[in-house]
C-alpha cells in the first residue's frame, strides 16, 4: 500500500530529521567512510600507512556525496518535475503527481545535506574536495540520449530514475551500520536511507502505472536500453577511483592497477546483479520481460539467470 500525502509529509527527513554535526573529539580509530566499501583501502594502508588511507577515505566520502548531489538534482528531480507537471507521454494520477513534489523536496534536502556534511569534514580535516567531475552515470545517460530519437530521451531518464530508486544501495545500507564511521556520516546516511525506502515504494507504484500505458513500440525500444541503464548506475566509476588514488599521491599506473585488482572483470556481473534484484522483481511484475528480446538483453549482460 502506498503512503499518502500526509504520512509522507510527517515522516520525511526534511521535516523530522536534525542537522547532523561533526563531533569535536573523534576516536583514534574513527574513519570517514567504511573500509569495506573501498576494496583497495587495506592495500593502501599496508603500503603507504594509515594517514594516507584516512585521506583516501575522506576523498571516497567526498566522491560519494558529490554523486548523491548530482543524482538527486540532475536525475531524480528532473524526472520528479516531469511527473509533477504531467509532462510524460502518459497521464499519471493526481496522487502520484502531488507526491512528486514531495519527492523533489526530499531529494533537494539530501543534496543539501551532502554538501553540508562534506563542508564540515573539509573544515575539520583540511582535506579539500577535488574539483567537480561528471560521474560516469551522467556521461552514459547523455550518450544514450544522443543515440536515440529525441522523443525517447525523457523516457530514458524516467527508466534510469526508476532503476536507481528501486535497487538496494550497498552504501546506504552499510554506512549507518559501521561503528567506526564518524556519527555525522552515519546519521546523514541513515536519514537518507529512511527517505529512500519511501522513494522506492513511490517509484515502484509509479512504474507499475507508467510502463503498461506506453505504446508497444516504445516499450520495445526502451526495454532494450534497461540493462545498460542498470549498468550505468551500478558499475564502478573507474575514473573516479583512479582520480582519488592519484590525489593521495599514487601514480597513474599504480592507481589503475589497484582499481583493476579491486574490481576484476569476471566478478562484475555478480556484483551488479545482487543490488538489482528488487528492480528485477518490479520489472517482472509489470511485464517488462514479456518481450523476450528485453529478457535476452538482460541475460546477455549477466543481470538475470
């Protein structure tokens, strides 16, 4: 059952959550990002020492926060605006359009919080954020839009937003549970995760109404793009990882080698498939895989069995 407007209004983080602040005295073992989410961090600590590893984790946090800002503002809120103003090629209910305004507000709050967390840590650590760089998902979305008919571009954005909001984010699940991560970061991500659970329900309901209304020819076109859209969100951003490693003093060759070792190609499909299971179930439920070509496209990329 979907949450109604008043329930959403009362529960969202922008209404009920505090501003999280960095504690003045951190425990010696405190980190700014979970070691488990940076598979090459242990090797960095072993070879270059704990201070360098700590700086690495700060930069990985900054990259995660910048990803959050750009995802929320340039992707999810763009789609939320299309829904709110009834600008899609199929009509949506008044309830879904009204809740899209709440979605937009939530996501703007998450982006604001991400910037606030990064700024507090920047002041406390003296580690400056790297110049902003476009993450891989924006590059890939842009390329996909340019390769398709102009009329399909907004639907590509809708499909990507649905995928990103209905899968299970490993970062949002793990960061709040890691006792070694500073409370500022754990608190912010815990609040974010609570809101995102509501957004997942929203997009599941939205997509169940949206997909069946699309013309058959459009569903056939868009269905073939869904695997690539899934990978655009879930595959590691190798350029981001290498950029951070070079920022802490590693050479380009060392950085590239560490990233390749941390994310072996033969394990890529398995790593992507796990968080995607909720989205796959949604696609099954609404009939996305009724077109065998879409099913085969997912299977060819190793996203379904």
